[in-house]
C-alpha cells in the first residue's frame, strides 16, 4: 500500500477526493427540495451517493493494483457486459424523462451508459496499443481490417444508447470516441476517409428514418435542441430550466446567498441536485467561490494530460487521454447548456452532481489514470514520442 501511494499522482488523488467530498456534502442542500417532494429523509440522496462512492473506491483499489498488460480479458468481459445491458435497456428499461436508460434494483438504480464510458476508453486504448503496427502498415487491407474493428467497437454502444433515447449520454460517448480517434495513431489519410464515411452514414440513416415515417429524435429531445437560444423568451415551455439557471446565477452575485439559502432549487429548477447543480452552487456560494471550482477543474485536466504525455506505453497514453476527453466533454456539455451557449442535454457535472452510476464511472476513470501514473513511475524504458 505504501508503494502504491508513493507511485500515485498524490496531488491529483487528494484534489479529486476533496472535490468528491464537497460535491457529496453539497447534495444535502441541493437535493432538499427533491427530498421534500418525495417524502424521504433530507439525507436520502446523500447516503445513496456515499454508497456508490464506496463501490467506486473498491473498484479503484482493484484497478490500481493490476497491470494494464493484463487488462485485455477484463476489458472484453466488461465491454460485453455493458453492451448486453445497453441492448436490454433499448428493448425494455425504466423510463426517466423520456429516456429508458435505467435498471431499477429497488434501493437504487444503475445506468449502464455511464459505465460504458470508461469501458470504451480502455477498449480503444488497448486496441491502439495492440494494433499499433497494423495501423501504420502500408498494406491497405491490414489497416482497413483494424479500422473496421475500431469503428464497430465505438458505434455499437452509441447505437444502443441512442435507441434508449438518451441523447446526452450518446453525445458524451460520441465525444470520447471522436476525441480519441482524432488523437489516435491512425494515419491522417485514414482519419479523413472515416470522417467522410461517418458523415455519409449519418445522413443516410437520418433520411431513411425521416422518409420512412420514423422519427430521428423524440419531441422532448427536439425541444431541448431548439430552445437553447434566448431561453427566457420561452420561459413557460422549453426554456424554463435554463432561464431559471440564469436567475440563480444572478441571485448568487459575487458572494452568494449562503449555504442552503438557494431559492431556485425550490420547484424552479427541476432536479437541482443532478444536471443543474452548478446553478445552485453559484447561487449559494457566489462567483468568487465558483472561480476556484473552475481552477480546480483546470488543475485536474492538466495533471491527467501530463500523465498521458509521460506514459510509458501506447495504451497508457490513450487511457489517460481518453479520461481527460471524458471529463472535458462532460464539463463542456453540462456548463454549455446551463450558460445557454449550446442545447441543454441533461448530463451530470463531474464531482458535483448526484448520480451513483456516474460517481462510480468517474472513480473508475480516475483509477485508470492513477494506474497509468504508477506504471510511468515504475518503468525503466520510456516510449518514443
């Protein structure tokens, strides 16, 4: 344990744990309205989050104690399990705000699409590592065979999440795949070809659905995509949530209203403890404190990218890079939606939002980064950059 601790990126680990602690404590106040609404204890959501964080820490210990050289079998098993659960939900799942993306287990629910994100990162990184020479081959047949495998690996979970009508999670998975693909060892000419093939496939599928009488997006998804511009002009309909987030930002000012004194969390912002939690934090803590939160996010991304750049293996480099992309895309989509600069698609904010599956997913992703850092410190031979 002492050796593991010495080889971990301790500034990153400590910062993330403090961030998780702040987010979990903040759930008590941000979820109070929801607790009253459903007649449960004010600490109900807090206790559930603690439960999932403990599960995530158990998974963290499992991950950091095993070499990435031995992850291939586990990755195949995890990918198969996640795809099976996504397939099951696309056929029959618990509907929540129009999306059938939850498996109800009684005391809590799980969201397989969240677990699909770190699993996809690991699988792509292992493929880039295993097929590195093939991706650089001058033989088109060898390269295209590997590219097809990579393409199918990424498209399958996206397809099932789309069928679940979970546009937010599908966008995140697409962002992870696109980011890792962009920075992958795949030849530039092959990247350009796959880009245009993907565009053509999307257009063909969209036209087939439209002219075949089907719907590409649900009415709820369309309303979110079309209401983000000037949301307060549509306050009574589709712009309600974002406009109330603006009001929360304005209420907070520089110093905030004080912990627990948010006004917007009481019936104005739906589920204020999940994808809109940032608005409640701004209202209660103010702009000065929120600036510190942004600096912490920047610090975490910097440390992860540093670990990626110092990786001693191809798989390590892309695992850490994938986690950085994962974190960045979540920040971009969540905050972009609340700030009204892009459509609000309902994705959680890293470290701060309530969500058991998301908390476990984040801890797994951060554990992957720590394992890469451990191998970086213990390696005697560095890979060429």
